[in-house]
C-alpha cells in the first residue's frame, strides 16, 4: 500500500496533535473528535470553577458561624450582667452610693372621688 493511495492512513501516521497543529484536523472525522475534546475541556473548567466557588462559600459560612458564636457569647454575658444589675440588692447598693435610702413602708395608693376631681378642676380655672 502506498500512502498516496490511502490519504487517511497518512494522516493517522502523523498523529492527532500534529494534525491539530497543522490545521488538517478540522476536516472530516477529526472535527467531531475535536469538538468532543473541546466540550469535555469546557466541562472540566466549569467543574473546577464550581468546586472553587463551593470551597470559598464554605469558608465564608464557617467564618460567619464563628462570628455568630462570638456574638452569642457577648449577648449572654451582657444579658447576665443586666439581670444581675436589676436585682433589688444591687439597686439598693447603687442607691446608697448616691445617698438615697429605702423607704421603710410600702407606698400608698391615693384615690380621688369624683367630687374631689371636680374641685381640682375648679381650682385650675
């Protein structure tokens, strides 16, 4: 067999990469193979990009979880300090530091009758 008789065998002899570089791979059956290889390369690039994006997203999520835990601890300690400061014994100590004393008797409720209210309104005029 002569290489001039069967041109497809001569192309195979040179190899696929040589055909791609020379441009002869864009004709005939090799064009479909080149399209397939290009498609698979694009899928590979998309897969790598998607993996990279997923890893970056996981890193951001983990950083936000750590930050949220810090805020939760800060909130818990602030709430505990606030509830301690509103206890009657703590309030008494702070009031004594200002010179105030606790009343020995509970406060009384003042009630007014309708007549007393009318008298007060007449004084106002």
